[in-house]
C-alpha cells in the first residue's frame, strides 16, 4: 500500500518568511529551486523536508501529513 505525503505549503511559506535564502543554503538548493518546491511546482525529497524542519526548529508533523 502506497502512502501519500501531504505538504502544508502555506505553513512552510510562513515558517520561512524572510529566511528563504538561508533555508536554500542550508538545504544546498538554489533559491529558485526552493521557491518552486514551496509553490508545488517541484517535488520534495524526504531528506529536504527533514532538513527544513530542523532549520525551522519545528517538528516534521507541522509541515507534512502522511495519509
């Protein structure tokens, strides 16, 4: 059975407000790539989501929901 991961993009954008460049550096992504991921135009890798939660100092459950 395949499970779906739902990403709370609104919450992510809020957590990263004015910190996108630093978050992109932390994730080793180009800022434009991060912007595409935040808009849902590009897929996230699980390691990126974990690193993003660490960067934002939140639990992963605040940014993803597994269905």
